[in-house]
C-alpha cells in the first residue's frame, strides 16, 4: 500500500519480489502507466511511504485481498482516496473466491492488532465517505430485529462501566453532550429507546 504525504492511502497493489518499488522508479522517470499515482509520487519528491500489508500469499489470495482492500478503502471515482485504475484482481471486478480463501483472510484480519496510526487512518477515511441511501438501508435491514443475548448485554454493561469509571472519559462525554443541539439530543434519546426496545 502506498500513501500520500498526508497519510491517506493512494494505491493498493500486489506483486512479487521488488515489484512494490516499481511505482516510485517509474514515476521518477515519468513513465508510470498510472498518471494520477505518478503525479502524487512526483509531488512527494519521488518517494512515498509504502507498506507490505501481507506477505507469502498465494496468487489467488493476493488477488482477493487486493480486491477487498480497494473495495473497502474506495477509489477516487467513488469518493475514496485510491487512484487505482481498476477494482483489483487484474481487473476482474465481481470475481468470486473460494469460501476457504475468504475464511483464511477473514481470520487473518480479525486476529490482527491495528496500530493507533492505522485506526486513525481508517477513521479519517470512513468520515470522508458518505453512505449512500442503499448502504444505509442495508445496514438498517441487517440490524432490524436483532436480539442481544444476556451474555452479550453483560459484556456491554461491563465495558460501559469500565469506560465510565475513567474521569477523562466521563469529561469527554460531558463535553460532547454539551455541544449537541436540542434536536440532536432528542434524536439521540429516540435512537437509544428504539435500540433498547422501549418503543
């Protein structure tokens, strides 16, 4: 993954050996096939921050991961920060991957601890990507009728109590709530009531 000078990712790709260094070399020579990426690299002085997200993957797994990351972060054509020319996987948009492969990637992602920098980057990306009406409707449909088990409720209570015991966190909540408009406070109360099943 290549990053802009401000920390936002600008390109996701897969490769073998020293392939990941090609982009800077080509951009400095003015012959990169992706002129948008070339412009970013040249504007950064010919060198950008770059990271290998995963290594030692099969070709199929690398393609699938590339597609997943590009879809999750978003290309500039859909309001995201990536200048990738395609949806990834050698342009095979909509490609279906084996269940075993998807499970393997899911386990790798779920067990991975994100650094504070990564969390800040993802938060920045998410805040800059408004959800479409279809996306909002899909989220609502998925959550509608959801029932929390007693065990899950206890975990939520314990986590909330732990956070509330911290004076700094309490002050953040007070400050945040004080800055809400009356309309926002009413809407928040209504959302809480609906979520708890009170109406």
